[in-house]
């Protein structure tokens, strides 16, 4: 049974053209999609409870991962797992900083969390489709 990976129908076969496609289309898509789905589509319930409830964390990451399906099912599943692990750790660390009133450490943790998410999105794309 062949897996449906929509990006494979769009990605040029030539490596230089594939990289150009990635820079012009995939990078902007991932940045905008990540920003929209990791922030704007995250309800207060998810943001408040994901540090103590795996159910809230799962729901947040599931909704987030839907935007990755146009790239590919396997890509979305891999990034679901990476996003879940990253948020599991970062939400608990940032939650502790928040409770202690350490705003700088709280926001620094969120910044690192975002950098890790973007690194995961782009590194998995490279490893799965551009190598």
C-alpha cells in the first residue's frame, strides 16, 4: 500500500529546483502555518492545561498537526510526535517558571520552544524530501 505524500507530486526531481521550491513555498508555508496553529488556534484551555494535562496537550498537538497534512501524512505524524515531546517538556518547564513569577525564564523557555519547533519542521522536511 502506497502512502499518500502530496508534496512528492509538487516537489521537482532536480535537487536545485527542489531546494528552490522549498525556499520559495515550503518555508513560508511552514512559518505561517506554525505561527497560526501554534498560537492563534491554541485555546486558553490548551495553553493553561497542557503543562498538567496530557489530554489537553494531545488535543493541541493534534489540531496543530492537521495543517501539516498537505505536505504528507508521515511528515505530519513525525512532527506530531516531535511537537508533543517538545511541548511536554517546555510547557512543564515554563509552567514552573510562571508559577514562581520568573517571567524572563518563562518567556525564554517559550522562545526556545518555538526555535525547536521550527528546527524540527525544517529538519524533518529536509531529511524526508530533500536528501
